[in-house]
């Protein structure tokens, strides 16, 4: 067993530790001072400082009350920290969603409608109906190419007009 002691203004504190079980024995007057009680016990200079008294029922109750107070205090602090964390998460999520919407509005909202979709479908159907006679679909292909060329010219004209503005 190891022991250490400290003297503060004439008070002597002795702790005994049991290396096997990790038990620390604290004297009754130290516990009274820890809990803010009066040190009414008469001090005897010739008393054995290593001698400790078992916990009294009153001391044990005070100890439990103090532990309950501390537990409640830290539960409250944990609840407050969780609330702050939740609020910070919501704020961050809102900011992320706002930024994502801005990016989407700038870059991803340009949806393209298929050009000449109906003529493209007619060409595909003609090829499916005439797998060995593709020249039979020349009219459909010619109409599809004309539609594509007209759409391409409209896009170029629109870009030229926007650039001039």
C-alpha cells in the first residue's frame, strides 16, 4: 500500500491506496471539508493520520446528492451541446442546399429538347421495317437532315444575335 500526505494550514490529509483493488480511503474530516461542512471534530495531534473511518450514512447521502447534482449539470450541458450541434447542422445543410440550387440554376437547368424527334423516330422505324433495303428510307433521312440543318442554323443565328447585344 502506498500513501501520500499533504499539510495545509495545520490540516493533515492522508490518502491510502490499495494497489490490488484501486481503493482510496479518505478520512471523515476530509470528506466534511470537501462538502463544505464544518470541521467540528476535535483534532488530536497524537491520532494516527493513516486511520480512516468508514463512510457514515449522512456522508454517503451527501456524496450521492453531490454526484446527482453533477450528473444533472452535465446532462444539461450535453443537451445544450446537442441543441447547438443540431442548429449548426441545420444551418450548414440549409447553406449547402442553397449553394447546390444556385449551381444547378447556373449550370444544370439548360435542358435540351430533342431536335426533330418525330423525324428521327420515322427514320428508325423505316430502317427497322427495311433492314436490307435502306435506300427505301432516303426520303425520311433527307427530311430528318433538313430539319437538323434548320435547327442548327437557328441556334447559330440566336447565338450571333445574343453576342451582338
